[in-house]
C-alpha cells in the first residue's frame, strides 16, 4: 500500500515536497491531468517494486516533463486506488513513468540510509533490509544516477562536517544531481534539461535550508544560512530580502530554460509548477510568522 505525502522529505541534501503546482491558477483539465500523472506514477511504483514508498511531487514533475517530450498522445485510463476506494481516479500510462519511478525508489532508499547514518533511526535501520532488493533493481536500471546520488550524499556530509557557510557551494551539489536526472530524459535537448534541473535543484536545496532555520537552531544542527548570516533568533528582514532575490533569480533561470525546450504537450502545467507553484512556495517560506512555524505541503 502506498502512503501519499502531505509533508516534505528531508535528509542531508535530499529534500522533497516543494515542487508543486499552484492549483488555484490551473485550468480544471490541467489539474485533473496532473493528478492523473501522480496516480500513474504511483501505479508504476506499485507494479515494479511492490513497496510502500512515499510518493513525492518532485518525481511527479519528472514524470510530467518526461512524458511532455514524447510525441505519443497522453494515455489516461480509469484506475482503482486503495487510499480512495470510492472516489473515481484516473492514471496516465506512459513509458516515461518507469524512469521517474526508478528515481523515486533510489531517493526513498537514500532517505532511509541517511536517516540511519545521521540520526541513528531505529525505524530506518529496520526498514532498510526490506528495500535492498528493490534498490538493487533500481540501481541496475539507473547505475549512473545511483552513483551520483551516493557522491552527492558524501559531498554534502563533508560540507556539513566542515560547517560550510557557502550557499553556492552547498546548493551546487544537489543542483548538479537534479540537473543530471533531468538531462537523461532526452538526449537531443539534454543541455537545456540540465539547465532546468540545475536551477530547480539549487532552489530546492536552499528553500529547504531556509525553511528549516528555526528547527536547526533549536536542535543545534547544521544550516548553511545560519552559518552564513550568523542567525541566532529571528531572521533579519535584510537577509530575507537578499535571499528572496536569489530565489527568484534562480527560478527565472529555470523558467528561461523551460522556454527554450521543445515540448510536445503540457507546457501549461510545467510553467505553472516552476513560475507559479515554486514562486508561491518561496513566498510562503519567506513569509512565515516565526521560525517555529511550519509550512505544510500541498495535499493530494
């Protein structure tokens, strides 16, 4: 059975749940199609890995983008959902789903592995053996991505141990990983896809770090913004303004790259996610009333 995510994942430099659309600005047909992609990815994960995995929105974006590069018409079919047995559901069936599912599995395994390493989580330690077989299958499908995830994890740990205060250096590690993940969606347009992924990955790492400032200070844990600006209590307005400018510039870079991409469909959904959804998420995180206030992720 699959558990739908209503909150972000966060472990080391891998964090998920921020790449969501702004539903109120979507056409009804686009929102229904986006939900069908979400359900379609869930079905592939269930079929291929038979595991209870927290399905994340970031990999749903990968699925939508991957299918948008294909000439085939979008194949939407009715489906049954164990979480919603009464409500009618639809799912998109596409060859692009398997890649997104493999990435999702690799990231899920990395989360458990990192929880065991950093927080000595007993729950993670007990669950890891049940994911070994699924991980090996995903690793065989995407050996280079699996290798890069391991390298990214190690690089981020080294930066954390060193107490790095360089936001560019720390964000660059995850940005490169996400850039390479998107780059593999299409060989011909790989350079454009890398630019989109790099900008989005950079934003995701930094928005998560900024969102966690209060919690990290309370728990005496590493946070690149705390180290860079010497934040001890409330975040100065000048810091928020500087960070907001950097976030919006990064998103503008992702949007500019998306405009160059030759898409066969779904441009409206993808533009909504990057230009509206991620920008709204920036506004929410920067506008928190206090450092202890959490911003819930959008539900399914």
